[in-house]
C-alpha cells in the first residue's frame, strides 16, 4: 500500500512539473518592444513565466538592433537595482 502511494505521489509531482512548464508564458508571439514593455511586471510573473520571459529575451538578443540592445541592457540594469 505504501509503495502504491509513493508511486502515485511521484507521478502526481511529475505531471505537475510538466503542467507548470506548459502553462509558462509563450512570449515568442510578442515583438521586442512589447517584451521590453513587460519587463516592469516581471516580479508579478510566476517563476515559470519569468524563466520563459528571460529565455525569450536572451534568444532574441543576437538579432536585436543596436538601439534595441541598448534599451534591453538598460532594462536589465534597472531590474538589478530594484
């Protein structure tokens, strides 16, 4: 009986982790400008959304214009002082 309970618990935790990653925000549909505008609200995002947001921003950095990069660095710098 305890073994069954342990298996059910492990499966439940695993499914929960998968669900959280699936529900994390999909930020790929937003423009760079829209994403940078969302930066002020990053502290209100769940940890999964925050991770997705940061991954999306970092993946876009190489293709940003020099102005967008400067703006992005400004947002990152501001965020580190909050």
